[in-house]
C-alpha cells in the first residue's frame, strides 16, 4: 500500500513539474495548442482543418436582409443552373474569383454553400489559408437546407460560365 501511494505521489509531482515547465514556455502550453504543420508542404493531409464557422439559414437570411451578406455557390455548373440562392455568385467557374473575393471588403460576410457535402468547407479553409481578411461562413446544410426553408432562390445558368 505504501509503494502504491509513493508511486502516485511521484506521478502527481512529475505531472505538476511538467505542466509548470510548459507554462513557462513563451509559446504557451503545448497541451492546449492545436497541432500545426511546421511547413506548408508537410503533412497537411494528416492535420484536419479547423471547423469552419457555420451560419444557419435564419442567420443567413438576417445577414442578407441587413445587406451584409454575399452568397457564393461552390457546386458544379449544372447544379447551380438547376437552382441557387438568389443573386449568388458561382465560384466554380469564375476565373476572376480571387480578385472578386478581394473586392468584397471587410464589411461583408461571405456565405459559402454547396450541395450539403464538404466542398464549401474546403473553400472556406483555402480562404483562411490564403489569409483572407473577409468574414467567411459556411451555410449549414448547404443549398438543400436553404431550399427546404423556402428562402429566395432562382434557377438559371451562370453568366460567367457561358
């Protein structure tokens, strides 16, 4: 029993010393920092991207009503043509997307959406990696959620794709 108690004290003391040493580090506690690749080209596929900020349909409609939301569709052209958020920009085929994104400005919120998969998350993650200064959100549930809520949508081909 004394041996077990002694071993527990050693473990607790070791943990306390380790945490104290980490707390003195200039870059903070290593236990509390997310894992990051040291260089851009190393192990990016092994590190899961941070969860992208989500916005629900009701929140997106409120942002739209206040005139601070810009919607961007990242689905293929055929899906965009079958229906999309009214006034949404189709990023899939827009060759001027980087310049267009830079012109949005910091006062706007870019709401990305897809067909309910992870494409919008990938685009949002790429924008974050690019160092974009705009507020980027991903529409929870994508276009299917938008349509199910009866939110404003339209059909038609993307003019930039033609």
